[in-house]
């Protein structure tokens, strides 16, 4: 039979804030229902209500027309609802099948010994049913994030889940893994699985979802079949206003050469890469995950020292192993790809997070001049339009986009000459993205050189002055604005470009 | 939450209100005993004896408002100094202080005497103190060592000695005495000396090591009976019924092991007795008795009658006072008979 | 991702921060405890007793402030108590050998710093667990102290050496204004120097601090050296207080300091906390110890009461934290 979940009149308040206001939301087996909205619109809250992580104040949840009581995560699991989060809950040191059967292991009949062969066989069979190939005996530690996600979903499916909630599932995936995920989702649909798909990516939504629901300020503002609406309509209902198309004006790169990379290699990472970066230029590196480009960018910043070849910065050859402290002193900055691990200082205030690289410049008589810091922090918050109740607020309470803006704001100093960015818009909403793009443009106009790694081809095409594609550690080809050819770039990074074929 | 802590505090104050008496009676005697610890079996008996004696004297002499309390520094010198300072500020009549290190207390002794407090140094004698209550640790240790000589049978004999905490004067004195006693005969070889920090658990692992390290070991000597408990258990478990133990303290359970167990000799201190003796001494001082500046606690050697006879045959000096096990048990269990109110009437 | 709807965008932190809340609770407990003890024994509020109380916790003040620095980096320094004994021994021996108090002071502080340097290199440079490393130096420094003292105490009569820990101006021990001075200096270091901010950064997120070019590995080395230097300073005060060098000085000091720092609201995981909280923590701890002695509370109960107070403050904390999150 075909399952369905109907949530009606759901309401939830936090203190004085109405997080959910009379929300109706349904999901039917065999369909993908996309849920979109800016950060803070209430989508996560709605999903937490469904998953039992928080309790609703009002409203009903029905499964197949009968009321169900969801008061905790166990209730949700019991009726077949599974949440797939961005942070995977897998145990690295166990194999794929160990993880999938965790807590309900199969035993050899009448013995306490695990029947590993049978567990592996069942996992292999299930994977095959969904058109996937993955060795069940591999350790989760050795999997890439796309494969981990598959294991996470398989675990849900094999414990009788029929409704899968996916939160930004493609944010950490390479192009190839994305394709595999979409394929997987289509197979799940045909096997009668229902999927709630939270995402900001319009092409993905219109590619795989049957329905799309948009939330804003805790309410449903649009709910349509994807065939009956358009990307523009969805975007404008998200923000309540039409988003201007971001059109990049043409600009000739004519600044001095700031960074010169010559024949740089690192074993099993990147090989014989050379390029220049001029002042005021936006140079974007792109490829698939594992293409070596992020390691190369980190090397430039001094985070990686086991390389051969020459890197010259402002005509001075950089010494390997000099470390990030020297890079910062020389006017370089870095925004890492993983905000929460090595981007923010979670327990500290927004002020302390911003001010850290500026401390030496704010000394008077050897002591920190707090008025100068205050001025600097105010300007940084204003320039990045980061939303925070006060500079004293702890940064961990900010949304992903605002955290990212704070990470940027550390470098908006006039001494900055080279900024290295790794996946600058990973996991943030469209509005924050637009702000980040604006900041990048402004920096370039000021003459800062930008070396950016991005896996999102649309972002690359939109933002770059120049693009270098990477495949398995080698730079494939270079494109200069406005002569961008998206299809050729995609072919380059997939290893099927004309140069590679030759 | 705050409620919880307040009620905890309230309990403290309630305890305080009953525990401390600062009444302005004409004839009052307030005694404070600051000890270095309060959890070892000897200390528990000691402090309990002190408390019982305070109660007994209070009952026996209704005209005298007698009060007493004890504090434990838990092995920390700094804590003991703080406790002494607070106590001096309270100005009791008599302070017994079992100083972890006597040198550190010289300034406080002067301060206490300025405040009119009688300072009694416990175990380690102090020149500046009004009185010193000493154990004769060297003599006691020597008696233990000489008993070992007399009971070792004249054959080559191996002994391992378990010491106190490094630097502790009382432990050092006992060690010195034991070694002196052993040196009166020439068949005993000291194969190991190891501090166990007055700690039963540490003593256990040391004794276990000795069992494997010295298969020919004939005896374990300890500077406290706290070491005898694990030694007894290990001797029994390893089937070494011939292993001899030489104790020090007169803990009742150890005395009971002497009748037919491996404990050959013990020194009858007995914490209970010592606690009672403190109060007796304080009472006598209050009454105006003249006491020796260095007051020696009477601490006889304990041997079974049979072993005593054997020892005398082997040349053990006759002038050393020896208690039989029954005598020792009687005295240890009934400290009040020796030092109770009736002893001073 | 967003956590709680709109609140994340606006103002998720309640009107009063967790730390401010903690300080109010501590202040209230200090007042309640003082009033209670004062009620039980009128001597509690005497100038003499307040002098005794403050003097008895002067070393704890200094060591706990150092521990605050260490714990702000997410570390711990179990070696401080042993280091007080070791540094005191080196200082006293240098004093006896040369007869010069300044040489003795210098020797004590350098000795303390050298144990700190060992901690710092292993924790900061070699990235070993602070707990493991300082547990080792905890034993090592005590062993060194016993060796150099030959397990026996050494009497000190040099008036200059004893001045800091032993002298009083009337009822005010000299060491009290000195502790205030140390507090002022350390506050400036923590809040107004780049080193201080780096201490927070290293504890808040070591990797981020590294990427931002803050050299957190170097910060850690200096934090442990600072802790060692303050242990050396505490050793000088301790020698003055007991007019002798003691191989068993500073016993349990590390545990008292960790207790006071945790009471004062500094996070065990680093990055969060202030010196002021530690001061309140030490005061509360000191008042309770002093009051329990003064009221003659059964020593078997004392540990229980200390544990109960620590547990209730920690519970209160997790309770307010939970209230904050949603």
C-alpha cells in the first residue's frame, strides 16, 4: 500500500518567536517533495517536529489517515521516518555492513557469533536493487562523503524506513557523486520511498522533485507541483522579492603579478602545476573532489610544506614550511572550507572572532586598544552585512551564512593582498551567497588577488575572471572571462576534455 | 539548586551549633586536636577515643565545662597551618598538634602562647612547645627489632621493612629504632626497605612484589599496623605460613592475629588509648598537676607468653616491659580504665 | 543550518549571559555562606579571621589564576602542586648556598618555569594530551623535590625571603595586596594583550587559531611556562608562610585549583571563562573551608559538603545552559 504523511495546522513557538504558524505539509510515497526557504524560515523546525526532536505546540500528524503521536525520535523511527543529516552518524572504524546492521546484528543460528557473510550479502543485494555498487566490507573511514551518504540512506532503508528526509544532501558532494545521488533518488522513488528534500539548488529541485513547498517566516508561502511553477516563482516567494540576476561586467586583468606558481608538485596530490595571479584578479580553481586543487590552494597559504617547485609571492620565493603565521604577516588571508572545524572559534564572541588577525595592528603602548577594535569590528560587520544581535554575541548562535560572513570579515583589512577561499558558499542560503559574491567583487576591485576553489560550476562561471580546471592533480585548461564554456569545463573536470582525449 | 546548597549549609550550621561550645562558664576547658589525617584505622580509633574521653570527662565532672573537637589536615601541611591559625584565633585552652613538620609550626607555637594557649606537640617533640606528647618511637622500634633477633632462630634470616612517608619524622624514628634493634644480632639481613606512605593499598602491592622478588623472605616488618592487613592476606594466599610479621600500633584486629597467626610482635600504642590519654593529660594540666615537659606515652612491646619465654631464652633483655596478648587486648579495648576519669580522681 | 527558526537571526542569547549568571550565583553563595558562618560563630567576621582566611587562600588564588589560563586553552596542569614543592626546594637551596634572597627568588621562579617549559613543549609542540603530560610531571616534580630535599625539610630564617609569605601589617598579611597586584597584572595580560587573546583562541579552536596565523602551539608553551612561573611564585609564598622549605608542600593544590576554576565558570573545553570567576570560586571555596574549621564541623562531613557544592553549581550550570539553547 502507498504510505502518506499529513501534517496539519502545525504550530511552534520559541519564547516570543513564532517559528511555525499553522503549517500544512504532506508527503506521499514514491514522490520527492522539495522544501525550500531561507535560513530561519522554519524548514528545519518543521522537520524536527516530524522527526521527534522537538515537540509541536499545535497541530496533528497523520500517517495513512490515522493520528500518530510523535513525542521523540524513537516514535518517528517506529513509523518509518528517517532523517539524513549533513553530519553523518556513522562509526568510522566499522565496515559498511557493520554500520548498517548496528544494533540489530545478524547472528549465526543459535550462537552469539555474528554472521558477517550474511550481513554483507544482504547489503550487497539491497545496493544492487537501487543500482549502486559499493563493497559492503570497506571501512567507513575510507569512504568519501558521497559514499558515506549512501551508507547512511541504506541504513535507513534497511531498517524499514519509507520516508527519508534529506537536509542539503548535495552540499558536500562532487559533481559525480551528485549524479549518483540523483540516480539513487529516482530508484528510491520507483521502489515506493517518499523523500523530503531540503535544498537551495533550483536545478536539483526542478530536476528530481514532484512537489515544491516554500516556507518563509514560519509559514507556507507556496506549495505547487514542480510542473506547475518556475524557478523564478520559487525564488521570489522565498525572499518575498525578485532576486536580481547577478551579471558580471567584463574586466581586463591588468594588475601586477602577485603570485607566481611554477611547476609545483606534491606526491599523489598535484603534479606540475603552474599559473600566475594578478592583483585584482579572481582566479578560480575547479574540479572534482580529490582533484588536488584545495591542497594546492592551502600550499600557497603555507599550510602544506611537502612540495617541489617554486611559489613566488610579490617576487619573493616562499620557503616551504613557513606556516600560516608568516602568510598572514605577508598580507595573505584564508577562508577554509569547513567553517565549524577550522573557520570559527565557537565559544568566542563575534568581536573576538573578527579581531583576531588584527590584534597586532591595534596595539597602543603594547596593549590592545579596545576602541580601535570596536571600530574595526563594527565596520567589518557592516561591510559584510552579517546579522548579529551584538558584537558580544557568541558566534556559534549565528546561522551558517552569517558565520561565513564573519570568517570573511577577518580579512577585509586594507593590508590584505591575497585571499585564498575554499568553497566559499558551501551550505549557505542564496541571500548570504549574494552578499559573499558582492564582497569578493569589492575585494577584487580594491586590488586584492583572489584564489578561489569551488566545486559549483555555476558559481565558477558567474564569479571568475579566469578559471583553471583540474583533473586528478593536473591542471587541464585555462579559461578567461568572457570565454567560458561550461560544457567544456565539465568535460575537463570529468576527465573527458579534448586535451585529455588527445 | 540554590535551595540544595542552602540546605547543605544549614546542615553545617546545625552541626556547628551543637558541636562548638563557647559558653562563658567560669571553669571551662576547651581542647582542640589537630591531626594529620582521619581515615587510617589508627586515626579512626584515636579520634574516636578522644571524642569518647571528652564525653566521659564531661559526665564525670559536671562542674567543669569540658569541650573538644578535632580537625584533620588530610596530609597537607598548608591545610594544617591554616587550621592551626583559625584555631589560635578561637583561643581554646589547649591545642594538641600532630605537626606534619615541626619546623613549619615554630611561629605558630609562639603565636598560640601569646594568646595564652597551651601547645602540646604530638609525637614529634618541640623545644618551644609547652609540652610534647611522645611515643618513644626509637625505643619501640628497637624493641621490635630485638624481638625479631630473639625469634629469628639464629639461622640466616631475611627481612623487608615497610616504611612511612619519606621525610616523616615519626616514621624515620621507627625505622632507625628497628634497624638498631636488628643490628644487635648478626643473622638478619635487611633485603628491602620501601616507603608505603602509611597507605594500606600501596602496602599491598609492595608486599606482593616482595613475595615474588624474595622467595626466601622470612619476615616483613612494618612501621604501622596498617601494613599488616595486606601482609597477612598475602602471606596466607601464597601459602607462606612460615612468614613472620612484626607490627607497630596495637590495632585490635592485629593483636587478635598474634595468638596463633603469623604476627610475632607488635607495639601497643592503640589509637583509642592515645585519644583517652590526651584528655587525661589536658585534665591534669587544667587541674594544676606538674607534668614532664616531654610526656612519654607508655607503649609496651606485645608478645605471646610462649614467644616471650622463647625470646628470653635467646637473650632478649629481661628489663624490657612486655605485655601479653590478653593484657594488650584488654588495655586497647578499655582505654578508659587506664586514662578515664577514675584514673585522676 | 538554523537551529531554532527566527531566533537565530535575532537575539538568541537571553538577557543575562551564562557567565554573568554564574557570578551572581557564586556571589549569592558567598553571601549566604558568610552570613551562615557568621551566625554560627561571631569570630567569623573578625578582622583576624578574615586575614587568616585570605592568607590561607593566597597561594590558591595565584595557582588558580594560572590554572584559568591553562584551562582557557582547553588544557589542564596537574603538576602545579608538585611544582610548588620543587620550585620551593630549588629556591631554598639557592638561598642557603648563596645567602642572597633575590637569587633564591629567581631560582624558585626559574625552576617553576622549567617544569612549565617541559609541560609546554610536550603539550604545545608535540601535541600530547595535557592530562597525560602533566600527570607525568606531577609525579616527576614531586620526585625531584624529594630528591633535592633528601625528603627532609629545610629551615629558612632569611627575613627577606620570608617577607612575602610570612609578614603581616597588623591584621593584613602582606601577601593579600600582592595577590591583588598579581590579579591586576594577569587581567591586563589576559584581556589587553595579544597573548591573552591568543589564549582564548587556542582554547576555542586550535585549528582555526593556527590557520589564522596565531601560532597556538607557541601560545600553549607560554601558558604552561606562565603556570610554572606562578607555581614558583607560590612556592616563595609557601616557604614564607611555613618558614621552611617542605618536600610535601602544595599537596592537593592542583585539585583545589581545578575545583575553584570550575566553580568560577571556566569551561573544561577551553575558550570560555574569566579570571573574575576564578576569584569568586577561590573565595567561596576558601570561605567554606575556613567556616567548616571554625564551626568545628565533623571532618568526615567536610569532603561531602565540598563535593555537594561543586556538584550543585555544575548542575545549575547545565540547567541554565539547557534553558538557553531552546
